[in-house]
């Protein structure tokens, strides 16, 4: 082994020792979290033996500079939650009609198919369409539920109706930019609202939490109501939520069932859960899971009080945390490095005290009783088969309560399925928007009804 390789290996050992020592001071959680760190550190060690620290830094800077991910912006707005917290959102409006092109579509584009371009979406891989398949589509396109005649008259009455608004809610430690690929595909075709949950992205830190009030999923449901009131006060809406965002939608339904009945045209749950998250093992051995469950809330609270010190530690061990993020975000081996780096930036931008603040809410989350409120709607339930954070079995549990829903389990996909396999998620959302009356079938191009496309199994 060369001197430089030996030095690189020594760096890994030193970093791992520092991290392990810190977790040992936190108690028995060190053993459990060490299992996670060991796997990530092994991959980091191999990389460090062949790639110098300076080169890795340059690669990150290059990816950050050239990757278009998270660059899409809309008309900004702010909603005010019931505790005074300002919630940031952006609206993408429907483009006005343009001259008909040669193919009969506005401006010559073929709806979503014409808009999902490399310049808009970034590095959507060609292999995505060949590999992602629906393993549990419970109903055919012709049998999927649509709004009843009376419901359509109520939502889309004789007078010129307000446009359908699609409201996207993101997950834990993410932000509205996590919907980058779907936003690129839908831009101009449907009115869409993307918002940052409290203490995430550009939204204000939760004021109630700053005053010591524990955060609950019900609060997030009320936040979503405030965003809807501000950004889509009238007209039908479609709700789309990933992970914590899906839980937020369930909390909305639990507290405002009349809103769901009167205004919601369709719903999409992506990689989410209706409860029992305390039983998730995160791919850990049984002993490790028990240790984490017992002490992690206290460890996070303690770390949250030392936020500045912890953030310095995160920066010092960036490679190690990058390995952990990739393991728990993706399943595919060939994820675009720029997409993986984008996910890192999203997650690392969440302060440790916010991470600590939100975590207890998930173990207490149970909204299975609210799911029947969605029963008469077109519903899409989609998850990665290899999701370690909200396992696909949780999506199947939601489908058991909503048997008429379309259930899609995406092979070789992890928790951030909308970034890992964007075409599959966009296709299914496009199909849902057609069924919910948000867009015309003629405008979705190759998106929608993907199970019938050549090359799909």
C-alpha cells in the first residue's frame, strides 16, 4: 500500500473512531448506530484509497454547479399557520393557450411527453423506463375509481370553475425541491403548489416549537390547511405527499374531513405510512433496533441542544454521512451521482435540532382511522420495494384500507423513489391527474397508463 493510500485509510479509521467515541458517550445507541456507520465507512474507505480528498471536494463542487436539480422556481407566497409560523410556498400556474403546432398540441409539444426534456429534468436515465415495473397494480385503468357525476357537478360546475390545483407535500429532512423531476414534467400543464413544511426549506422555524411545544403530525395537517387556504382557496385540489407529506395529508383528513369530501379530486401517497413506524427496523439487527428505539429520542434531544457542535461534526465526517444518506435514500447501484449529491444537500440542510424536534412525532403517528375519508376518491399508493425508512408493507397496509386504490411497488427503489425512478412516479401521477380531472388525457403524452406501454411488464 502506498503512503498516500495508508494515510487515506488512516483518515477513515480516525474519523470512524471519533464518530464511535461520540456515540459511545451517548450510551448503548453507539452499538446500534455503529452497525450503520460500519457499512457506510467500508465504502468510504475503498473510495478514499483511490480518490484524494481534494478531488472529492472538487467533484462535489462540480456536481453542485452543473446539476439543475432544485433550480425550478415559481411565484412565491406565504401562509400563516395557527401558531403564527410563516410557511413558504410557490405556485406554478397553467400556461395560457398557445398556437396549435403541427402535431395538434399547443405550441407543437405533446403535453407532458414534450416537456420532460433533459434541460428541464436533468439526468433522467434511459434505463429507468425499462426497469421500473408495477408489481401490484390492483385495478386496471378502465376500472379505477373516478369522481361520480354528482361529485363532478359539485367540483366542476356549470360556471367557469377555478382550476384544479395539485398540492405537493414533501418528506422529513427534505423540501419542496425534492419534487424536481415531477415539477419539471408538469410545469405549465397544471396549477401546482409546492411548499416547505415548517422548519424546513424556506419556511420559518416552528414558533410553537421554539416555545417548547412538542411537534405532532396534527400540527402538520393544520399547516397544510393554512397553505391550501392561502394558495388554493377555491376549486378542486389534488393532494400528493411523500413520506411525512403523506402523513400530513392523513392528518388533514382527520381534522378536516369535509374539505376532503368537498374539494379533493384525487390523492397520491408516495413512500408513506399510516402508523406503526416504531416497528420499522431500518435494516438493522434486532438488538440494534431495540437499542435505537430505546435511546435515540433522548440522544437526538441531547444533540439538538448542541446544534452548532454537531453541525461541525457533520461537516467533518461528510463522506460518512453521504454513505448513510445514500443507503437510506436509494436502492439502485447506478443512481446518477448528481442526483445522489442533490439528496445529500437536501438532507444536510436540515439542522440537527429540527431533526430532533420532528423525530418523536413519527413514533406516535397513527392515522389509519382517517384513511376511509379518502375511500371514494381516485387514490394512488406508490412505494419502493426496498424502502428501509417506510417499508412497502406500510403502503400495502394503506391499500388494505383503500382496496380500490392503485397500488404500485417499484422494484429496485428506495425511500426517495421520486428522485431514483422519476419517470415511473411522473407516469403514475399523470395517470392520476387524468382520472381526477386535473388534466386532459390528450395532454399527458407518453405519461399515464404506463402499464400498457411497450417495454413495461
